[in-house]
């Protein structure tokens, strides 16, 4: 009886093991088939027509649309499969530096919460792509597929103004001189003025030092212009507090006058060397513009300025710094109607710093 019982248990165990093995094989076969299907779908996407030009009508199957007369020399496949590293995670998405064949690099911005329809996205991005100014970072191409939208820009080797003001990692890192800061501020002002006065009357909507990129000669290139129009209302994130005008903090609607306010904060940042975010009493919510007003009421005005500027102190520099400080304060008035237009800002900057341009 004992031998019969053991034999029965052995048969049951063997049957169970065979069933489990059969089930495992079935699951594995289905998983492999699923992988093959996904790979075929992915290959099909990459094999679809990739490159069109701005003066052609983009088809639904197009993936990479270039502005201008060239094709950029790269495809969607190369763009998506090249080595990339995260540059920063911003208000409207993540920016990557992508290394292409031949040693060229581009900056790719992956948007989050884009327009609800691809048609709407294409219409709005085409309005941005035609905007050209020497102080704007031009949009070179865009790519959209389903809910994934990408913008392609030139990659600026010198990085952002924020990096040069606040990201020094060595005493050998050269400071931004007063004349360079004037040139950068003036370049940004020219770019904003162009946006405000061109046919579309676009607002930038997200002016801050990390969106001011620098060329090898430290000329300003303002980036992310018009992106606020590509984000659907339900997905619009809060803009960075330190740069936001009071009316934007309350109503979350940007305007040309809120751009003026943000430029005023950027100008204060250049003058003081202080980050508008997170460094000025974060517990009490004091913003840079408020801090500067308090300082000039209570202390000698020179104590407001960046120590690096005071190290190269010259009498004529002091007059220029004070006048630009006054201009920045005017730009950051609480009420929008009291803030100047960018045309007036440019005029005062030219007169103060003896700058010239074709604007």
C-alpha cells in the first residue's frame, strides 16, 4: 500500500511539472511574438517619410520638418538613436544635447503637455519657425508623432547665462565683465522687442537666465520663445516664481507687459549676481525686485551690485550700473501699465551704454 501511495504521488507531481512546463513555453512563445510585433511597428515608423521642408505641406506621415532650405543632414532615426545627455529639465520639457555623425551636435527639446491635436501643434510651431533674429535661437526643425513632440535647435557650446552667473566651479572661471553683461542684456532686449513688434505679436512667456544661451563670443541667443503657445491650457505648468509678474502669479496669463517684468528681473540678476529663485528668503516669499527696492532704501546703492562688478570698478561704470538699475526697477513695477514698452527699454539702454543696433 505504501509503494502504491508513493507511486501515485510521483505520477501527480510529474503531471504537474509537465503542465507547468507547457504553460511556461506557451507564455514565452506569446511574449516573443509580442516583441516581434512591437519591433515591426517600430521599424515601420522609422521607415516612413522623414524629411520635409518648411515650404512644403507636411503630410500626416512626416516625422521631421526642417525650416529653411536644407535638410539638416540628419534623419529622425539618427536623431532618436544618437548619444544624448540631459542638459536640463525646464518648465515646458526636457532638453538634450544630441551628438550626430561628423561631430555635430543639436539641442533637442522634448515637450510635455503639448497641444491637444497634431494639426494645432503644427500650425503654431510653423509660426515660431519663421521667426528669425540674430539674438533669437532659431528653431531648426520639429518632429511630432502621436503625443510625442520634439523641437530641434542649434547647440550653444558656451551654455546658458545662468551657468556663467551661478554655476562657476573653479576660481579660474572668468567672470562676466560689465561690458559683456551690457551686451547680453541688450541682445535679450532686442530679441524681446522683435517678438513684440513682428507680425504675430508673440509673447515669450518664459524669460529667465537659463533660457539665454551664449555664443562663443558671448552674444545672447534667447531660446524657448513661443513655446508657451504650444502647451495646452490644462498642461501649462507654473512658471518660475522669481521671474513671474504679479498678474501672472494670480491669473496665469502671460502678456507683453509680463515679458517686460521678466526682463527687468533678468537685468537685476545681471546687476546683482543673485538668483531670482530660492536664494532670497524663500521662507518669506521675498522676490529679487522687492529685495532690491528694500536694499536701495536702507543701504548705499553700491551694496546692491555683484561683487565681481565692483572689482573692476570704474567711475563711468557706476553711472551706467545705476541707470540700468533704475530701468530694471521701472520694468518690475507691480502694475503693468506703469512698465515701459520694449522699444523704450532699448532706447534707454542704447543711451546709457553707448550701444548700437539696427532696431
